[in-house]
C-alpha cells in the first residue's frame, strides 16, 4: 500500500538517523543565525527522495513526495500568512522525503506540539504571555469568521498582528525536539 511503503522499511533507523541529524544541524544553525539554510535542506530533500526510490521503488518515491507536500504545507501557510520562516517549510518537506506519509504525520504532530511548548516558553521568558494570548485569540477569531462567513483566508488574515509585533522563536529547535519525540514513539512502537 502506498501510504505505508516507507513505514514498512526494515532500515527505519537509517531514515530516522538522517532526520535526527538534519534536524539537529538545522536547530544549531537556527539558534546561531536564525536561519535554516538551503545548503542543508536541498541535500536532505534530494537524499530522502533518492533513498525512497532506491529502497522502495516507485511506490516509495510516491510516498516520499506525498509526505514532502503534506509536511511542508502547514509551514508554507505559516510563512505566507503569519510570518513563519521559509526554511522551516523546506526542512519539514525534506524530512518528509525521508520518512514518508505515516512517519511524517507522526513527526508533524510532534513538531507542532513542540512548537507550541517552545513558543509558550519564549513568551514566559520574555514576559509577553498576555500579548501572545491576545494575538492567538485575534487570529482564531479572524479565521473562524472567515470560515463562518465564507470569506477568503486573506480577508480573515487582516486582523493578524504585524510580523514585527510577534514573538519569534528559532523553530528549528522545535523541529529537532519534535523529531526526537517522534523517533522515541516510533522506536517504542516498533520494538515492543
């Protein structure tokens, strides 16, 4: 089955090793320079696509490409509408190339949870909890209004705070933390 092609790999430690190594490198560069560089994401993407094709054939490559799109999409939307980083989107897509759809969805959930925790920790450290909660509430109301009244998302995004007013975090750290959490969960599942 296409959706589980890369999940069924016998060499799953190779996949996760590549993901953990790439996400660690991204976290280090994101903390030091506040950027996730193409010199990292492009080879990771190419290597993941090649790994998938060699290890699982055309079905593996299809699984890999689907995961690239699915994992990058939320971060592309954040980049477009909320001032997220483009490197985050490229890294998540590249990691999806290695993991495929099933592992990729696990990673996506763990990274999202790690990102929320990291953002709250930054808000607490910078004593900006109230403004962060107000911004989140404003964004939620705008998006719900857009959905309820069938307006485009662009109309709803007008009430979002300016990017310069938002607390930014080196999201590469959340990606690495989420990758570690996802790997631990997958390892426990596979080894039990």
